[in-house]
């Protein structure tokens, strides 16, 4: 257990008292104390509420909305009804985006790809995900995901922070704040963005921001190349000794500033500066993939040799959690296939399937999978109908928040199973719905955190990652 850190509001209460006490308004200060009393903002001590099954998380976020109908949720009826209008009884007047709402009919698109059963469990995966199929007995596929957001920005923001409106802490920041770091020389939350992905939907640093939590908990993005963290190395002519002296002097100035202002961000800034100093030696070591064995590199695929590729980032993620990083989030763009879906999703799976499976295998053979939770999925799914005209070679699918799929492995998850079920069109959930808040609650539970108790008071209200919702999906837990 780590010592409890005060929240922003509790420190601001002290700041207001300090201001009144330092002024001539002594009676006002007493009155303020009487109003505020001994109330303190709720904080979560760094540690767990109950024994954890997972110590860390690797989240493989597939930005753009992968089609569940070409990857994880086989629907043979769509082939039978290919090009026929989607029955009104299926859509039930549900919301459409403006991109397909103009269509007179919604022509059903049968998937171009076949599905096969894998492993002892016999779970179906598409031919585009045959590598993940090889680890089917370690993976739990959730086919009944749903969300309220129908467009990318609010949907991705919702998945990353538990709210569709920007400004809340990201899930990695919540984990850093609640559980702390397992390595003082690296940040507890690190982000990797694929450089080989199609840049369709933009990504924003707020997706891994700290929101109203202390800024030291925000995600640190590692980039490809010789300098993974910008401006980390000392400028020419500045020695490590000089840098150390500068930080010591900065610490004294910050101490003086905090004694006057009592601003918690003073400590956060100093903590980040000290972390940057320690990272000067730890980052080059952990970012160097050249020490990996030829067998390991071959397992991840040829693209692992390309810095910043999804494969390289998956291997980097394994190296980071080995060093004690609590939460690693990979972002891979390019799944927004409104048109040209067959060619587009083939390319996406070629970039991600082998490396995703290799990560599971790599973690397992090193004894890390049992306490490392791996999650793969996007912000929503795709429609059973084609957006626009279907040709012999191609079709596209619009955004679909009503149902989609993701998979989880390791970290206390029961592998070799599917959870939830969609209708024969892959359009509506018919069994065991799982909401975004439920995934967050389940992830926190596996990490030993009660999602209803991990709260932070801000602007007079208690907040949590799951807001006022969320249930642990106990059936997916081993």
C-alpha cells in the first residue's frame, strides 16, 4: 500500500483557508472553518480493495470501429440475404448516422470471409484472425458489447474515459492514480501509437490525459525512433551533473511556491521532472528491441523490425510491463471502412492479427499472462447492411453502436469461451449485453479495485471511471 495523496478539492480547501487566515479577516476564516468542518474529499489509497488477479493491463485499442461481422461474430444468414433490404423489424427505427440515413433501402452485406473453429473450445474466428484463433483457448470473446455513441470522437472518448465529453481522466490515469507504479524509473501509464496504420480517424492526447486527476498520472506517449520521449535527453553542453543541480534548485523553488499557494500541481510538475531525469537511463534500455531473440522477433512477424509498427509496439508493450509499467495502451487506426471493406480489413488484420497473438504467446511463455490483462477492440462495430452500393468486389459498413465484439485474455479472464450473443443479423443483442462501463468495471475488478469505491472529488462531486453505472461481468472471470 502506498500513502494516500490528497485530492485537488481537499488541497483547494486548505488553499482557501490559507488565504483567509493570512488576511485580516480572522472572523471570516473562523466562519469558513465552521462551514467546511472536517470534511475531506474521498481518496483511494494506492493499493487494492481485494486480492487482484491482474497486476497490469495492455489495451490494444483498434480505433475506427472494426467490423465484428468479418472478425469475431459469424453470421451466415447475411450471405443468404446478400443485397436484400434489411427488414424493418430488425432495425426497429433505431438511430442511423447521416452517412447511411439517406439510403432508400439498407442492403444486407454478407461477409466475404469464412469462419472456422479453433482450439479445444471450438470458438469461431474469421480467416482474417487465424493467428488469434491459435490462442483461442486463452481468449474470451465478448460478442454483446454496446455503447450510446454513434460517431468516432465521442465513442473513443467514452471508451478511454467513461464519458463522451472530453475532459475526464482516462482509464490508464485512473489505474495509475489508484494503484501507483511498480517501477520508479518509468511512468505507470505509457501510450504507443502505430506508425504503420492508416490515419483515418484522428487521435488526441486527451484520450490518455489525466483530466482532473494530478497531471503526473497522464499517459506518456513513446514514439518510434532513437528518441522515444521528446526532449528527454540533455541538450548539448548540459551534463547529467548539471541537470541534477538544476532539478535540485527547481525543487527548492517549487517548495517555496507550494508553501505560498498550496497548489497540488506544483508537486505534480516536480514529480514529472524527476521522472524525466530517471527515464534518461531507463527508456533507451527498454526501447531497444535488438536484444530480443530471433525466435521472438519471428513470432511477432516481419513488421516487428519496423520501428513504431503495431508489431513492434506489441513487443515494446511486453518489455514495458516486464519493467513494471502498470498500464500500456496501443492505438491502431484505420478500421473505419465505410467503403472498400474487404481490402481495407484484410490490410488491418495483416498488420495486427499475428502480433496480437504473438503477444499472448510471448506473455504466456514468460509466465506473465496469468497476471497481465490483455484487451483488444474498438469503439463500436459495423452495420449488417452496406453503406451505399454493393459491387462484386466491394462494399462498406457504417458505424454500429448497438452490438460489437472485443476479446480479453490473461489477468484472471476465463479463456476458451464466448460471452453474449447477437441476433442472426448481427444487429441487436439477444443475450447478456455488456456495456462500456461494464468492461471498465470488470477491468478494475480484475486489478483488485472496486469500481464503486475508486472515486475522486472534483468541483463538489465524486467522480469515478464508471460514473454512476457499470457491473462486473463475473462470467468472464476464471
